[in-house]
C-alpha cells in the first residue's frame, strides 16, 4: 500500500501555497465545476498534494509531513501559514 493523495485545508490559501511552493512543489491553480479554487501538485509517481480553502470546515491543524527536496537553502522569510506560528529556519 502507498499514499496517493494528501489534502490540506487552510484559511490562508495563497500563503500556504507560497509556503509549499517555496520548497519546490509545482502547485497549479485548479477549479473543478462549482468547486473552490485550490492548488495541486502531482509527483512523477502519481502522488497528489492539494491545498484547499477551509471555508466551512476546520483547517487541517497540526500535521507532520515529510518531503524529499533538492539540496539548497530553505525559503527565507516564509512563515507557516497553515499554523501561523513560526518561521522555518535551516535545521528546523
């Protein structure tokens, strides 16, 4: 068994998109029919990561995610819009 989809709900859609895009996720703006605007990225092996507006449901609260990203500096000055609590730094 393997994971195929991860959806995060947030009250700060653009900020959350910017945060994850800063790590290299190629998030693309999508809207299906009458559904909400959201962002999605699909990896080469078919894993789909999506960021949706929370609207009527609760935002995804605390979550622990693991991504493998190319070596390089972390985005500077980003805050975690999904928690609104801290600024990522190298080694955190």
